DNA sequence: GTTAATGACTAATAGGCGTTAGTATAACCC
DNA sequence: GGGTTATACTAACGCCTATTAGTCATTAAC
C-alpha cells in the first residue's frame, strides 16, 4: 500500500487525520448532525480543502465506516472457519469487549445508524451482523444447542451483542452513578467479569 | 388501565399532536438533526405556528422528555417504597420491557442523549437513572446480595437496563436477520422469555 | 529547469435552519 | 355586538450547510 519508514504519528497524512477527526465526530453526533466545518476545524484546515481528499460528505462517512469494519471483523473471521465450541464463544466475546472498549466509535456509529438510518446502513448490517448469525447457526449444527430452546438462540446472540455495544454507547449516562470512568481499566475488568458470568450462567442454565 | 371515553384521535389538541410528532422525530433523529420544519410537516401546519404552542425548539424537546419520563417512572416508584424481593425485581423487569416495547421512543431519546448530549441530558440522568441505583442499594441492604460479588451489583443493574433499552434501539439492525417484526407480539414474548431466563440464571448463579 | 500534480486557500452559490414580526380569522366573554 | 384571546398564516432576518470554481504555493518527474 503505502510505505512509511518513519514513525507514523507526526507524519500521518492529511487524509488519515481527516478520517480520525470524522470518525470521532460522526460517532458522537451521527451523520447528519456532523458538519464538515466541524471536521475541518478539528483537522485544522478549511472546509473546502476536505474535497481534495474525499468526494463529498457521504464518501467521507463511507471511508470512516469501512476502516472501522475492517479493523473489527477479524475476531469473527477467525471463528467462522471451524466448528464452534464453548471456549471459542468465550474467547470471541472477550476479544470483542476489549476491542469495543479500546475504540468505542464503531458501536456508537452503529447505534446512530440503527436509530436514524443514514447512508450505508444496509451495507453495515450485511458486513457486521449477518456474519454473526451465520456463525451462530454453526453452533446449532454442532449438536449442542446453546439454550434449552433452540429458536431462542439468535435472540441470545443479539442480546449479548447488544450488551457489549450498549455498554459503550450508554456509558456516559452511568459514569456519574457508578463513580468511575467507564473506559478505564478497572471498569473494563468489571464489565468482562459480569458478561462472562452471564454467558456461563446461560450455558449452565437448563430449562425451569 | 386507561379509560378512553371518546376516541382520542380527532379530539387531540394541536399541542398534543405537536408533541406526538416531535416525540417520534426526536426519537428517530435526535435533537439537533430534527428540524422544526419536519415537525410542522407531520402535524400539518407551518413552522412558525409551532411557536404559538412552545417557546422554542428546546422547550418543545423538554416537553417531549417530560411527558415520557412521567409515563415511564411509575413502575419504579411502586417499588421504591418497600424492601425489594426477587419477585419484585422480576415484576419490575417485565413491566419495563412491556412498556418500552409499547413505546420505544424514550429508549431511543435516551440513547441519543447518551451519545450526543443535547439539552436536558443531566436532568434525564437524575430523573431516570439515579432512582434505579437507589433502589438497587435497597437490595444490598436487604441482606441477600444479588450476586456473589456485591460491588458488581450496580453493574448488573446497568447491564439489565441496557439489555432492555438496546433491544429497542437496535431492533432495526436485527429485524431482517431475525425474520420477524421486533415490535410484534411474538417477538415481545421471546424477548421476555430470554430476559427472564437471564435474570433467573444470574440469581441462581453462585461463584465459579 | 520546465512541467505536472498535489493540496492548501478565498469567494461564492443555493438551500435549510431557528426565530421574529406583523397580520388575518375564528371563537370566546360580558 | 365589541373586545379579547387563541391560533393560524406570510414575509423576512441572519446564520449555517454542503458544494463548486478558481487561484496560488509547494513538491515530484523527466
């Protein structure tokens, strides 16, 4: 792709700095409530200069989404090959939690898209959600259904995914009431502890 | 539950119809991405006519929030008086799920506020989230901590609340992949089944 | 050393935004 | 019936929006 011999932090290209700024702003306010003037302001250039790097606002948004999707879909891809085991689901869940914790922007962008639509929403579903449910069917095929009720299973997949993402998207609402930074290390460990506990409880639960 | 003497559709005041329209639109797009022109359009009047009923955009938004908060805080108020039991938590959860299912707009508005801020956000936290954690402390005081680890308890409260709300806010992302309307009656029953199962599993779970 | 391309800039467009002022019409009170 | 109130309207404002055109300096190619 591009060869950069020196460290990339000060030498980030303008396009990358635009993408970084746009990602944060789109994630915070959503597509239509984010103005190109805001983006340009963060980067430190004038608004029309953005058009030297991206065709228009929608293309910039698309580029932001694409970069995020690529960086987030690797844990699931590793899974999709083989048959799924209990431990693999555990691992995938932990990886996903840590990933969303490290960069909350994809969850935020997804939440905005789910609420308000906006460009590329269908593509978003296809590339992020559809594969998740293909994998979940693989568990079913394995012989041991995740739950007592098998047709509850996709709902469980949805629930756990929502759990991970809503932690990120709702965090500001709880940070006061929990008395600590939701994106700090201790909070991450507590969240992991809880979600693993929930998953184990679900696996161990049989009818009733 | 509610007594409707006459059919309320034609006899609603203009202010109420504005509130209805604004609620849907704010819930869908958030505060800043919703225009007063959109609201007026749905109601069927011209934009400046809105100012005969509400001081400005922010006041309209505030009125929408207030109406929703009032109608949603009753299940929790019933709980706060007495000591909390397992069955009461169960009941509260079911009530809350049904309520958000019947009107998803509060969850959507909350999600927008958590992501993007906007007016009245602090008030929103105080009136909706703070009471929930006061109640949860009452369980702790009761002698039987909800979880093996007691300082995990507010995190569990947050998790279950997120579970209920994210179902509503993320529903459009899953409706295709689940193959049914997320706000239909069968979907509601499945969601209830799953969430009750999760709660029971948490209650029964002891260490490990 | 000229040429070509890159990427910043200013200026300007058309349309949408929230909001205000002023006006007209219908329904009420006494 | 005259006066008051409520509620709709049109016209207009200043600001913000995405986008385009055109200009100029720096950089890379041959």
